[in-house]
C-alpha cells in the first residue's frame, strides 16, 4: 500500500500509520521527495515495518538540495538516498522521474547511473509529463457544464509543447542498454494498443547486463504468487531481487528468453571468472504514460491501474482524484472546433461522466 500526500514523511503519525498498514498484512511503501528523511526516522520506519521507498526526484521540483538544474545534476542526490536505504538494509528502493520534452535527453545518464548499482537501485520509473497541451486544445465539462481547467491545473510551461509516448523513453533507455526488452505492460482504456505501463526487468551484475526477463517468466511468477497469495507481486524485498542466477537457470530449462540470459552469463564467466562469485540482481525499468487524449477528446487511461486511490469508500484513478473532490465527477473533453455541440448533447455528456468508470482493479503487494 502506497502512502503518499503531500509528503507523508512530514505527517506527525507516519510511523504509526506505517505500523498499522504492516500489521494489517499490507506492504507499506512511502512515496516521498526525501527532503524530510533522516537516518533516525528511517530506523523508526523500518521497525514499524516499511517495505520500500519511492523517491520522486526531478527538475520540476526546484529542490533546495539540488546541485544543479539538470537531471544529471540530481544523480548524486538519488545515489545518497539509495545508499541510505542500503545501509539500513532490507528496504526496497525505487525512483520516479517525470519526463518532458526537454529532460528526455537526460534519460541515458540516469539509466547509466542506475545500471551500475542494481544491488541498491531496485527500480527506476520514468513518468511522461501529463498531456502538455491539455489547456489549449479542448473544452472541458463536468456534470454537463463547461468548466475552465486553469482554476485547477496550472500551466507552468515546464512540460514543454511536445507530447511524449512510451516508445520515446524506450529508445533513450536502449541508447545505454540495447538489450532492454519489456516483459509486461498495461494497455489503455480507450486504445488497447497503447502502452500505459511498460515494465522491463534487467538481470545483471553491476553494469554487466545479461538480458531482461521474458514475458513467460513474468506471467508464471505473477500467476503462481496470485494462486497462493491472492495478490500480485510488487516491491519485492532486496533479498529476493538477488536471485537472478537461479531464476535464469531454472526457467531456462523451458523458456527461451531466460535461457538466453543463462547463456550470456556463462559466456561472460569465461572472460571474467569472478562473476561466478557475484550475485545476479533483478532491476526494473518502468515507463508510465499517463492520461493521453484521443482526437475526439476521450481520455485514454491506464486499464487496471495499480495506483488506484480510495476516496469516500470508492476507488478512483489517483491522477484524477482532484476532479472527484472538486466536481464529484470525472471531467470530459471535447475538441474546441466542436463547439456546435447542442445543449442536449452536453447534457448527455454530463450524464456519461457521472457513471462509474469501468475499471478492473487488482491488489498490488
């Protein structure tokens, strides 16, 4: 269960909240910018049962602890938090970075850093900036009435003008690691061919990549775990992420993709026998493509979104919770050149957005 905010670390009862979640049988994950994290607080949270941290660090934040204006300048800061968690031990470490057209070029540097330290940097998530032109192309409606989004969303200009897609980030990752190959994805609610969440799990020792786990491996692991636990695998403990060797060799007996990893590893040991005494780690690189708009204004959401949020007893997309809080319904959009919509059509539009979204939700652990 992700604990977010605002920043949850400034909540006076964050340790108690973490303990309550852990005692309820969930995995407490703290989503934070890290500014309020101290070694003392980290120890308290570990004793309370925290399983992992997701640090959101990028240039959109204008951080007081940043050493420069680029994503490259923030690598040292990311590394500080990764080492802090590693020294405490037994805590999963993830990093989120929002990507826009200007910071896309910095992805290779971030990937290059992360691939050197798979033993302490367990996951890196690149989140594409939400539709940068959303305030200019469409008219918006809530409960059948036209509204102005500039009262809710501020157009800071940070996002730039170009709309990015998951493939743009994949291309940048492959500049550093040509073997990058996703093994799982979540499609869109409107466009089933779109890749809203794209996940690739790297098998590596340090900066040496042996490959990425196969779709079959991911399918088997998730389904077997779900069969016995009635939950899906997420935020695995660090001690479970250093089992790359047995995973490659056992699954390699019947899976071609995992067999390739095992063969690359064996080939590498011929030139570097020291690899025989080192662990092979599993490290994840994920790309998230948030809301994107269809030409007719429909919003393509993440189907079966793992980041659902409970609000007043119901589950909503967390990225659109503000709409529910303010209007009691999801907002819909129509192209500005379709202003000829009749009053009757607008009323029908309002009725549709108050309907419960068709979302199949899964429990992530």
